[in-house]
C-alpha cells in the first residue's frame, strides 16, 4: 500500500505532481486528492464499469498543481509548436495538463470511446458503492477461509495484522482494502495448475474488477515461460494465485476454492 500523503509531500517538495492509479480502490474506498495526489487515473474496464464488458480509462486532474511554479515541465509552460505556439500553463493555469491531454489526445487519436461503452461505464458508476461493499465483504470471508486452510502457504491481504502495511491500511482505506489479493498454494507450479483446473465458479481470466470472481495462476499462464529462479527474481512464487473476488454468494465461492485446494494437493 502506497503512503499517498507521505509520497505527495516528497513529490511536492521537489516540484513534481503525484499521479495515482486508483483502479483497485475506486473513489469509494479511497479519495487520493484528499491525501495530496494531483492526478488520478482509472482503468474503467474494471471496478468502475464493473461487469467486464468495456475497455476504457479515466484521467482526472485535481486542478491544484502549479505547473509554472514547478518549472520542470517546459512542454506545458513554454510555447508549444504542436498547437501553434500555445502556452498551456499561461492559458489554462492549473488545468494545463488535463487540457493538453484532452485536446492533443482528441486531435491525434480521436474521441474513440463508443457511446455504448460510455453508457456502460456511467451505468456501472451508479451502483459502485453497493458493489464495492459486497466485493470487500466477500473478500474478507475468503481471506479468513484461506488463512486457516492446510493447503495454503500464505495469504497477502493488507487487512491482515501480519501484513507490513496493516496500520497504513486502517488509516488510508478505512472502508476496506479492495477485492484483489494473492495467496500461495503448497506444492508450487503443479499444485497451482491443479487448483485452477478444478475450479468451477471462479473464471480463469487475467482481468480483475468484474462482477464475477476471477482467478489466475501466473506460473502456469502469463509467466509460464519463466523458471522458478526467474519467477522468484520477479517476486512471483510458483504457487502464487491471484483472486479478484466478485459478487457471488461467498459460501459458494469458498466451496469452490475448497474443492480446488483439495485437488491441488493430489499426486504431489
């Protein structure tokens, strides 16, 4: 968990804006602007839309960073040939960055989001608080189940007292630490593959932030070309499994995981 307040202080002391990716927390669980962030971005593909049916992103400028005073961003504070000598900071003040991002992006790439995609994102935002509460409550129950399972080596979730960011999480994410976390299954690569193969309710996908629960075992999928040593160097164990907990009944999800974990330990 990033200590946003502390990092924002350091950034501002050096005249640098702090950009935060708040995709996993969403505005419901964390408000980075209140903690000192200057620009926030989201993958709207995930929790904001919430159903895995769109591809989109959001860029939000808090409008408080002084680009001229910083003196570190000449593309915003000096005449820009790409816009007929326009000085964005002089013309738009604190909104220089977001204005250039919007104008230059629309000019060079086009306003490419379809009306249907925008509708799905806006529709998802209407239920964001309800969904995030359910995502978090389901996650807490699954974390509790996994921490006591004999086939599980470890669980990494910031709300656990043994997590190094436990105290920071309580202060910065009082409503919950989200619905994406990892755990380690005993038996390494083979066990992880056997676990995934047995699951029925969890969808085997690399995405996160969906209404349905998602699971992936990097060592047998996204990182399958890496040996154990390379995985360890990248901070990924052979038994690491990532979950994105959805909105299903938590007892059904736990039952599915339990069956998968039992299968993971066979023939090891």
